[in-house]
C-alpha cells in the first residue's frame, strides 16, 4: 500500500508537468468533488473529459473508483 502511494506521489501528472504529481492532482480534484457534492457518475464524466483534454501520457484516472483507490491508503 505505502509503495503505491509513494509511487503516485513521485509520478509526474503528465510528461513535463512540474506543478503536480499523480497524487496531488487526484487529491485536488476529489476535494472539489466533495466540496460541491458531485455524484460519482458525474464526477467520472468529468474525469473522462479532463483525461482527454490533458496531454498524452497523463496519469489521471478516468473513473471515480480508480481515483478513490489512490487515496485509500490515507483513509480519505
């Protein structure tokens, strides 16, 4: 569990991105979901769209369940 969390926290969000890691990006996006009471289905649609819009090679999960699994080791 900790190894995968460490990997996500060290993996660039997309090639050349210096601002976000895979972990920090998912954490920020899920935080927006929680603050705005978005349902999982609509959140998945947003993730799919963002994944298409971001540069090729991005690590954004396209499903709410996948994104949530990244944060599970933290108990969030």
